């Protein structure tokens, strides 16, 4: 009589990660406590205003101006960092030069430097009597206490996001593809446009999104160089702080809700574009 062997479990029933259900539960609970509940609390607090009151706060000229300054400067700074950060990452990956490790480490300084210290340093440099600002003033360019100064501060704190996202992706780009393109007669710019950039676009967009998200809510490095003139250089986070100091909690949360909705819409658009570029890159012939 032959022995009956146990039937192995179906591969479809095996879990890739042990304890996945428990770890997923912890993850969702943690995200709910740290992210979702505070965000829901913002909208719950604004519900006391009603739709008419909420719309009235959103359409105030001062609120609209502050949102325009915050989102406009963040978009400009993130776009600038997307270009310059990619160039910086290219230099770090493709070239060797004296002091490379020192400069590479300096990229991370905005992460470690307190934002208030960065704001004071930028205001001292680009102010009317600053080392750089005095020469710019003579040329008719005013940086400090203008939206341009806010953009400079956001460029400073946002550059590391693009560099650190693009750098490892660029290091993994196969050099053989570039050599093959050169062998087939492609020029340098054509190789960059048709071989290198398609592989980098998702990473560049990811760095752009991170720099933009950081810039929209930045306060410490901006407050000293902005000048805080209502309608000119007043940022939305500062207006929220002013509302809180006036004990207008519903007005402050209404502005915060507007920033959340606008940021979510823009980031959703960027992530959707990034996903499409990744799909196009996977479908492209090797």
C-alpha cells in the first residue's frame, strides 16, 4: 500500500511577506493617526464656517494674494531646481574633480541647517546692504523683501530634493546605450534627448514634486527675506499664523484647507504624469 503524500499548498495562496495582514493594519493605523486624522480635523474645523463663510475667506483679496505668492514662488523654484538639480546630479555622477566629496556633502546642508538660520543668512546676503544684495541693488535688481527673495529661499531649501532623487537614477543609466547611440551617428544632444532624458523624467518629476511640496509650506527660511508685505510678499503660512494670533481659528483652518486642496490637486497631476512617463518608458524598445 503506497503512502499518501501531502499536497503542497497552492502557490497562489502563499503570501509574499509573512504577516502581511498585520503589518498592513499597523501601516494604515499609523498613517491614520499621523496623516489622515489631522487633515480631517482641518476640514472639520472649517465646517463651522459653512460653504458661504468658507468661500468668503477664500476670496478675500489678501488670502488670494498670499496663496498666489506661495504657490507661484514654489512652482518657479521647483521648476528651476528641476533643471539645475539635474545638472548638478549629472556633474556628480559623470565627472571627477577635486573636492567632489565636499561639494556632494554640502548639497545636504539645507536638510540639516535650521530654516530660521537659513532665512537670516539669505536676508543678510541679499538685503540692501548685504554682500550680494548691494551689488544687485546697484544693477536695479531687488531681491530681499520681494517675491524674488522668496524664490531664492525656496531654491536653496529645495535643491537637495531633486539632486538626491535624480542622482541614483542617473548612476544606473546604462552607458552602453549612449555608446550605441553614438555608434549609430547620434549627436550628443540627440543622445541626451532620446536616451538619457526618457529614463530621467520620472525621477526629475519626483524631485520637482518634493521640492514644490516643501516650498509651499516653507516658513522659517522665507519669513526673514520675504518682507511680509500684504498683497506683495506675504506668504500663506504667515497669514495662517496671523489668523491664529488673532484667535481666528476657523479662518486659519480655511486657508490651510485651501492650501491642502490646491497642493493635492497639483501633486495628483504630477504623480499621474510621472506614472504615464514610466509606462511609456517600459513600453519603449530597449
